[in-house]
């Protein structure tokens, strides 16, 4: 269901047909907003040409702007890394998850999408993320000297934390001795699928480091391979009287980590949204 009060939503699509179709990150907005998003993506790609070329290690990768008059599937993004489908009401931006250079093209295209959706001029069609309130903040910089070149943050609505707490509190949910619970298995599965799809061959053995934990009140942490690499709403930053909670991360140095943890966050939002339909 696409709620009238939301302007875009995030979701994760599992791999299909024994992985012949890769998993996908999906950003969907109202179809009528496609011309605004397309125009802003074109401007952003032009403005960020130098930054993108630096990120792609000195190679200038063409950016394909989505057509605002879509009636069928259309490729877009750096090196045409994504594609768009439309329904009667939606324009869906799909990001298939594959390894190699495709990973970088996808990451920087999502960076542009985030900016196009969250920083709209006053006279443009207003966009936001009202269904699950996942306001996304990204850094995409391979050359940051102190690491954190793929930092991931933002804010998550209290409704999503409440869904996590409800799942943790269910009698059928396994618990650790302190009352914390393992992350929902579908969230962990999304992270593992993303890691398998994007990580270099020498890192594939670390797929089982994709995990997560839900703490009291709906605070949570998602982990993946790296030096204490995680993202979440940390208990120390959780405020019960706030309508949203800050998402923080630790040691997200590479793009595979970013996409893996983003897939987990998107699946959390998707599950919380589906539970209210």
C-alpha cells in the first residue's frame, strides 16, 4: 500500500530464481514527482561531476538521467546501474546489487537520489519520507583520510522503533540473558544477500558477520564485517519522548559495508510498514 501521506518509501527485494536476478534496493515516489526528481538528478550530476570522477578513481562515468515520460522500464544512473519501473501511482527506482565497479556506480547514484529527494526547492513538488520517517544521510568519499568514507546516518521514526520493540517483546522471539533479542531474521537475510552480491571474493567468507541486536524500547544495532562496523539507534542516544531517533554508525569505510547495512535498514522499514497495512 502506498499511503497518501508519504512521498517516498524504501524497500528491499530479495534475489530471485536462485540468484540469477540479484537483490535490489528500491526507492519509490509518487509518479507525478518523477519530472522533479529527474530534473534535479540532471543538475546534481552536472554539479558533482568532479566529485564523481574522483570517487570513480579518475574515470568520468556518464550519468543517464531518467525520462520524465516513462511508460516502460528505463535505465538510469552512473553506467546505467539502475532502472525505473512505473505503476499507476508510483515511479520505482531499482538498484540491482552486484559486485565489481557496479558497486561504486550504485553507491554514488544513491547519493544523488538522496539529495534529490531530501533537498527540494520550495517551489518544487514537496518530497519526504512520511511512511517510516527514514531520513537518510550519506557520505560517499573513497579518499577521506580518517576513514568513514561511506558513513550512513539520519533519523528513524519512533513508530519503527515501536515495531522493533513489539517484535522483541513477543513470546516467540528468542532472547539473550539480558532481554535483548537477535535482529529479525528477514533483516539479517537481506544483509547477507547484499553482502554476497556486492563483496569481493576474498570477503565472502565473512557473510555470517551480518547480524543485529534489538534492545529495550526498540534501540538496535546492525553489524557486518569490518573493524566494529555497525549502524543503528544506539541505546545511549534513544529518547522515548522524541518523534524520531538518530541513526549513527561506526567505521563504515567501504561501499560494501554501506550497502549491506542500508539493506538492513530498508528491510526494517519495509517490515514495519507492512505490519501497519
